[in-house]
C-alpha cells in the first residue's frame, strides 16, 4: 500500500506538522526499545480554519484550495508537496523509455528528441503546429500564437494528449 | 460529525498514515478530528494514537524544540558520541522503507 499510494515515513516534526494541520496536538511519544516504531498520542487541538472543516468529506478541490491557502498548511508539509520538477522527471522517464523502445515520431526522430525540441522551441512549435504535429523542419522563429503564458507542464501533458 | 451521545475514548491508526502522502493523510486525520469529542473539565477528550515508524535524524540539533517530546526522541537510547544519534546502519530498515516508497511521484496520486 505504501508504495502504491505514495506513502512516506515521517520524522517527528513532520508528523507533528501533519497532525496539527488536521487539528490534533501531539502530547506523548513512545518508541519501542530497539525499534523505530513509535506510538504517538494526540488530543484534539485547535481546528484548522474554514473551508476544509466545513465539508463533511473534503473533495480534492477543497483540499487543493486549502493547500493554496496561506496559513493552513505548515511549511514542513508544503515542502513535501509535488513540484513541477517531479512531474517533469516522470514525463521525461516515460519518454526515455518510449525512445529506447524504438518508437519514432512522424519525422523519424526519437520521441525523446521531439520532446526536447518541444521543450526548447515551445513557442515556435505552438505557432506552427498543425493537426499532424511537428514537421521537424527548421523554420525561422515566428511569434507565438496562443503559446504565451503556458507552463512547461501544460506542454508536456498536451504532448501526451496528442498521443505523441 | 461529532455526536454527543457517542464518546470514543481513542482512535487508533496503526501503520495507516505512512501509506499516504500528506494531503491524503490529513484528510484521514481531519475526518477523525471532526468525530472526536473535545473533552471538558470532567470528561476526557478522544485521544488519537498513531502507530508508525518515526525516523530519527542522524544528528541532534542545537535548536531548542517547541515540543518537549521532540527533545526526548531526538537521539535513540544509548546513542552517544561517537555513535550517530540514529545509531546509523543499526536502524537502517525504516529509512530503506522510506527510500523504497519515495520514488513514487506524488503527482500520480489523484487529489494531490
């Protein structure tokens, strides 16, 4: 379960931040001798505010909104959140695997090369990408149309949607 | 939601929190917090007992802790110079467990 769900072991400060963000105050910790396994006792503490608690079963949206809030999530927890960098690594690995398997783009380049091209020439590509995808040819940079303000992440996910 | 007629003494979460990333673990804890009885002068509150591995740091810190228990838990028993505060490889299993699971990108978990 731990692997499948993206779990983690925690230090005491991490567990304390987590518990306090959910309204529990740690009062006692006992570790079994010779083991790192511990039992931590907590009692109800001050409730984190508003949105999260107002909902019986907080939805993903509610929780995400809470993440965006300033005071609710202690920095120790915020720091553990997913970052764009982690997402990029996952995407890159997927593409590398596809490249190693010999999957080629329409112009004969490896998928990886196409991804790199999109990464570095994203604005140009946005401007000249047709329904068939990249042409692979060199062209003079053109002003981007609709490509501005879009993050790298969006570009990568778009890549997958297009079935690249 | 908390029901005054039901007063649970303890909620026990044993090796549950470590299965979940923080936002989802928080969701579990919040649900229990809502169902908990906050206690009064003559009534004990509902306690929460979390059973999990607690990873000690390899070094003790000079910073004063906000929470007394953190000082007590900082170094493992018998771990004094020249031994590491976490006794190094002698307690490596829990760290391995963390490293084994931490390769998993959190972004693939819905709702994170």
